[in-house]
């Protein structure tokens, strides 16, 4: 059974300290840019989610979750069938939680507590429910962060490049060509990409391709097709890059239950 949270509940910090829900869909889901008064933790028990924020984009495999602090604009897209869950946290309770969007490696304890909370009805938590709610908050605060994001640069010229790259991952232009296209000195572009995203231009483009590859793989496309679609003419090179970033090959990544 699936329980979903109403927009009115998400937009109000009044009421219980947490509101949890879950939802199952057999088709992809897209939610445009919006924001909540409450903080939100999103995860998927099966399937794959992509969360977009002003600071970047996060891919959410099933063993992970994304934390969105209150009032942060974000969008959501699922890829293929998925079973997802959300926890909305009252704004006063978010003071000790991460101040910026981030990916967390979820725990069995968190998932079980959320599953229990998703079945609650009514706006008042008794002592037993309050304890479970506090466990959820403690888990959000203490779980390790995972590096599954694609941070966006701040410079408007670099943002233009980033949007063009993610819009066409097959574009093979070199950094110097992109700098000329955007009207920024090549050395300045190279330096700013590292300062503003933490990645070199080449690393950022590779990461954008891998984030998109995860989405396509989750939708059921074959590894060879995905590699070609994200700009790798050499399938072995794609598999090697995937293994370097995620620790396993694409096939084993899915077989191990990451999705």
C-alpha cells in the first residue's frame, strides 16, 4: 500500500515534527521546480530518482537518499518504475541537519523507521511515535554523505557551458572551444571550473555522462546502447570509467541491488 503527502502538509511547518509517506509508480514521474517550508528526505526502495537543485543535480540509487533543506528549490524525476519514500521535517527540527542539499547513504534502520512512520495517521505523535521520529532525525544527522552529485558552477558563462553539455553529451568540443564559445578565457574557465565545482572541466563532463548513464540504465537500456548515448564510442572505456567512479561495472552495480 502507498501513502502520499499532500502539498499542504509539505508546505506547513506546523503539526508533527515529521510526516512520512511512500509511493509506488509503474511509469516515470516528473515534478517541476518547487520548494517546501519543511526539509525533505527523498529515497527510492526500487528504481532511480534524479533530484535537481540550484546547486546541482543528484542521482539517487536505492541505497541512498537526498536531503533537501527547507525552502530550497528542487525538481524530481523518476526513471522507469519505482517505489519511493519521503520524510518531511518541520523547519525548527532542521537546525541540526545539513544546511545544503546532499546525498546520504541510507541505513536499514532509517528505512524501517520511515516505513513505520509512513503508516501513521493524524497530526499528533504519541510517545512511541515521537521516539521513532527522533530516530529518523538522528539518522539524517549522522548518516555518511555520498558523492553522487553533479555540482553546477556559479559563473554565468560556466553555467551556459554546463547546460549546453548536459543538453548534448555527444558534443566532443575541447575545453578551449567551449571557452571561446562562452566568451571566457580558457585559463579562467579551467580555473573556475575547479574552484566552483570541485572538478576539472574534463572530470565534470565525465561525471555528467555517468549521471545520465545511471538514468538510462535504470530505465532498462543495454550497457552498449547507454555507452554510445552518453558519448563513449569505446564500450570498454565506458565500463572502465564507470568502475573507477562506482567501484563496480554497470552490470554488477545493478546486480548488487544498488537499484
